[in-house]
């Protein structure tokens, strides 16, 4: 979608899938759906079909073409583990991430059950690769906390949580096996409120476990005015990135040819 993302915790977005459907309260004011539906019916636009889910195989090779190492948010406009995405297509996405290993990939899902099943099976190599980070959304106790347990059971090399939008006090979090936590409030029209005490509790849990903490935003209708400072400072911590050599132009051309033939 973009090799210059405005999302604070990534460098680029890559969308070999577009569109999604709601599964929990965190989806209520989905920014991706709001954006996509603006263009429903516009001929030739990437979101001519609005937020209907569809595969975009012509986008599969994008990370191979990008020679400068980036943090890449995979499917910022979808969910890789949506029930309408075939296993075989998810495996193709994973093969690209394994091949273009000079990047760091950030995959985020609300469908933790399916991710757990695949990371323990067909995607086991991808789960073990430190340049691929696997994460789940955690918006509340009922839906979010079980996702953390599914992620922990998946045992990826790097596991992270996106606690956004944070909708309630999560209590004391069990962060064993978690390597990074992002927290943020909801933004835009109708944004639900976030309490500073909720954020401080998550931050304290991260400190107790020695986990990098990234505070993205307070959110609200005017998120730029609310800012992203917590108690007078910003938190921009990341896990250590795994450095791999960038493939040469000749090698990248070969990778793209192999992808086209698969």
C-alpha cells in the first residue's frame, strides 16, 4: 500500500489482502473500513469494492522490490488470518517474508485461533524467524486476553501486542513470552475514551517484565492535539531487530521470477 507509512510504529505497509469484517468491539470504528468505503464504486481505485475482502496477488512481490530495509506492517487494511483467505495464500505471503528477509515484518491479527494453528503447523518456519513479528490486538479483557494466551502458545520468535484501542482496565497482564507492547487510544469521530490509569498499568506490567513499550497516542476526535506523551515523556521502544543482508538486484530479480512461477 505504501513504502512510507504514517503509522508511528512502522516504516511501510504491505497489503496483499484488502478488506475485512468485524469480529469484536475493537473493530467498531475501524479506520481501514472507513477509509476504504469512501472509494466504493470509484472505477479503477484500489478500494473500488470498498472493504469487501479480496486477495491482491499482484502486491505479493512488493517487499522483494524494496531494497532498503524497513519495518513492514503486513495487511494494515485487512487481517492475514481472515477466514476467507486460503491457507495456500497465507503460505505465499509467508514465503515472501522468508525470502525478503532484510526487512522486519509486523503481522497483527484478531483471529488468534487460526494464527496459532498455522504457526504451529504450516508456518512453523516463519514463526521461528526473528525478522517476522507476530502480534494480536487486545482491546478489552473478554476478547483480548484470550488472544494473548493463543499468541503465547504459538511460540513465535517475536510476539507482540497491539493494545489499541484500549477500551477498559485490563488488570494485571501475564506477559510471559511477549516481546513488545503497543498501547493507544481510539481516534476519530465517536472515539471511545481511554483512561490514563489503564495505560499506566500496562506500562507498569511491561516494566516488570522488561518488555519494550510503545505509546502510540491518546486518540480522541483531535488526536494530534491530545498527543502521545505519557506522564511527560514519549515511549518509542522496540524489540531488537534482526539484521540480514539485502539481496542483490540479480538475486531479487530471481526471487520475483520464482514468485511469479509459483
